[in-house]
C-alpha cells in the first residue's frame, strides 16, 4: 500500500450527497411541531444529539485504528486514527456548545454539571490531550506509537468516565437532561443521525486523505535524498 | 528470560529509584513541602470556618495529591534522562514491562509516603475527626493512589521525553484520572459523614475495577512506548 | 554457515530519518569476528545514530542490520545479550555510589558474583567505590562506564568516542578491554573523532560520507516502501 491516496470522484459525490442529506434532514426538523415543554428550543437536539453520537463513534474509530497500528505498525492506521481524533474533537466541541445553548434557557445557567455534558467535557479534554501529544512529538514513528497508547487508554476510559460522573451526580440529585425527548422527534432524530454519520465519514476520509498526501510528499522527497542526490 | 529474571529486574529498578530519590534530599522533600503548602493555601482559600473546611477536606487532599504526584512522576523519569541513563537501561536484556513495574513500585512508595503526610496534615488543618470507618477510608486512599500512580508513571514515560514536559503530563493525566478523583472523594466524603446511603462500597468496587483495567493495559502497552 | 563466518556486525542499507530530515541515507558494511573497526565522519554525519541503531536503541527507518547473526529489529533481545554499548554520556546514576552503579548493572544482567571490587580496581577506581558518582570528574565517570562494560564481558563492543575524557592510562585501559573482546572472538566498532588513541587497536576504518557507507546502488534496492508499510 503506497502512502499516497488520491482524491476520488466517488468520495466527492458521497460528500455532496452527505451535505445535501444533512440539509434535508435539518429542514425536516423545522417542519416538526415544537415541543410541549421546551418549544422550539428542543430542536437544538437535532444537532446536539447526533453530534454527541458522532463523538462516540470517532472515539471508537480512534480506538480501533490505534489498536490496529500497535499490531500492524502500518503508518496509515495511525493517520486514520489521528484524522478520526480531529474530527471527533470538532464534533465534541459542537456537542458541548449546543448543550450549553440548550441549557441556558432550560436550566437557567450556562453550566450545571449535568452528568452527560460533564462527561462530554472530559472526553473533549482527552481528545485535546491526544492532539497535544501529537503536536509535541516530531518523529513519526514515536508519534504513532505514543498516540496509539494514549488513544487506546482514552477510549477505554470513555465508559468509565460516564459511569463515574453519572453516579457522582445522580446519587444526590436528579436533573433533567436534554435527551428526554418527545417520541414525535424520533424520526427527525434518526434522519439527522444518519446525516451526521455520512458527514463525519466524509470529514474523516478527507482529513485522512490530506494526511496521506502530506506523508507521501515527504516520503517522495526522502526517496530522492536517499537514492540520488 | 524467566519470571525470576523479571522479578530480579523489577526489584533492582525499584531499589535504584527509591535509593536515588531518597538521597537527592532536595527532590523528594520539596515535593512533600509543595503538597503541604498547597493544603495550607486551600485552607486560606476555603476557610477558616470549620464546617467549610471539613466539607472540602477530601477534595483538597486529592487535588494536592494529584499535583504532587505530577511532580513525582516527572522526577521518576528525569533521573534517567538527566545522566543519559535511559540508554543503558534499555540495553540490558530482558522484558521491558519490568522497567515499568519497577518504576511503578518506586512511585507507589513515594506517593504513598506523600499521601500519609498529606492525610495527617489535612486531618489537622481541616479539623477532620477520624471516622469509625477509617479502614475503609484507608482502602479508598490506597486504591485511588494505585490508579493515580499507574497512569502517572505511564504517561510520564512519554511526556518527560517531549518538548513540553511540564504541561503535557497534567494535560494528559488529569482528564484520565477524573473517575479516580470522583470515586475517591465521594467515597471519602461519604465515609466521613457516616455513609448514610451506603455508597462507599460501590465506589470502592469501582476503584478496584479501574485499577485492574489500567494496570493491565499499562503493563501490556508499556514496551511499545518506551522503545520509540 | 559456521559460527566463524557469521559477521559480528552487518549493516545493509541502514537509514534513519528524524522528522523530515534524513540523518543516515544508506549504510552498508560488515565487521568480522576478531576485527576492530573505526567509524569516522564529519560532525553530524550520523555516526552516533548508526551506533544507536546497531545497539537496538533506535529502529532503522530503512534497511537492516545484524549483530552476531541476530536481526536488530526482530531479534533485539538476543542482540542486547551480546553487546556492550558506550554512549557519549556516561549514563550513570549520580546519587548512587560507583559500586552501587555496578551492582545495579550486574543485577540487570543477571550476573551473580560480579567481582565488583576487582573491576573497580581494574579501571583505577578501587579507592572511590563507595563515593557517589556526583562528585566524579568526566574522566572518572568514563572509567566507571568502562567498568560497567567489562562486567558482562560482551562479545561485540559498540563504543561512541570511547577515548573522550580519558588520560593516557585510561586510554590504555580502554584498548585493553577492546583487545580482550577481540581476542575472545568478538569484535568492536568504534566511533572516533581522532584516530591517535586507537592506533594500536584498529584493523580498519569506515567513513560516513553524505550519510552513506557503501555504494548508493545497493542501497535503493531495498527502499521501495517505508519501514512498516504493508505490501
């Protein structure tokens, strides 16, 4: 497998489809009735919830490809894990911001240590740590090995963090969380979930492509340095 | 390489770490001083009213321990990097996980000592009465320390060898340790106030699970990250 | 292949990059049993990097190497059991005494009855065995590092500027140790800055030029893919 990965027409088409699907799903969201309790505010969930799901999915991808890298030592596995981490961090940030935007009117404050949102914040910090590590290590092999370890451990910690934060908050208080949803919203949610999934796949693919092209360029320069001049 | 070889290597490395740190009086003592100073500062920030201090005691104890721990973990690899001793260490034949195990044991000894001092100081400064369930509190402290030291030692092996070692270790470590912090502080607080809701048992089991998961993971993965 | 004909050290197209920069671009040579080979090259030419790869401290970015027939990547532990490595820095624990440093090394090698007092006397540190290394001069530290080298009686010596900081007596000691390994059927590879101290010991010299030893043609042959890429 060479390092270079060419942009392909199929993926570009997929990308266009993904964004059109997203627009359509969001538009559908506007057509559903406002929530009984929360009014139109509840519709923020059409973005917030799928963004959260994509965050988890990204973590899963980071875990799988980090593990694959440790076994295969194939650089492309590391590059895919890193792409997923970047995309995941973005969706994570989106989840947090939207959660706070929902929370301000709903709870009266920007942050109330809601268990799910709090856990998502910690996840965000774990992503940031992963990306910071990559930024501070120059040697590609070392960077890949270390990122793989940090990625795997971070992913393992995801359910643990959720469990502990939930116990921490619910043992003493019960709070309404943004995911108590009207069943009428389920269709819109599912649509948007798929839309986000397609967009996420496209983002990861594009980021991964970029990384491979960059590495392939470096490697081509190396070939010249080694073989000739 | 046999299990006896592994044990020998672990013992040698743990002995070496403990001896070098004990002898560098300046090093270990200043970490302890830092921990105690932090507790005092927390006291100023949260007190002097006894009630407020007692409520905050468990939390500030663990925060102080976390910060002191970061210093200790950085030092545990600094000793190898300073004299270029990491190279010979990696060249001795044998399995690499033993290096981690040896350093882990040494760090457990250090952080355990810091913990004991921090507990005594907290009990005093924050006027915390020794609870009847103190063996359970001790168990919580020990299990929490194991979790802290396991991940701390592991991440320090990487962070200390980057350009940004001071900031990278806490940045990587603290989010990972949130479960430990929550569990240890919640359980301690509960036990100090009589554990009305019987939650400490669940937290203790949780800490045990956490320790088992990450002890296993770090031992398995260490050799990949130390060679790079 | 009989044991005598296995080269003590063999490098084929060894190359190493750091980030975007290639430090070594293709090193091929071999050292036979009973040979002492010197390695020279300008500053920054990659001599230390080459030595670190052969001693399994650094994985090659391309190419392969063998020590006593064992591959430095896939059979690294076997390589480590047979080599003695001396780096630029002494790599000692400053808060331990000289004797304790050696005791630690002996434990790590699994050597019982290492005869540490004798080894210390051998390198002229017999009287300071119980002093902490922190107070040692650079020359004394190098001698202690040499003592550690002697402990395990390795067959292949990989020495990075072994004569640095040593006085005449120290240089003579170092050459004794090198000769000892050679006479036992081993070999030595010395990275050298100046050739004078190694005069009586060297069999031949290899020089790194533009990151290479050996012809470029032989080097690119194995370089189709980066190390670690699945084909």
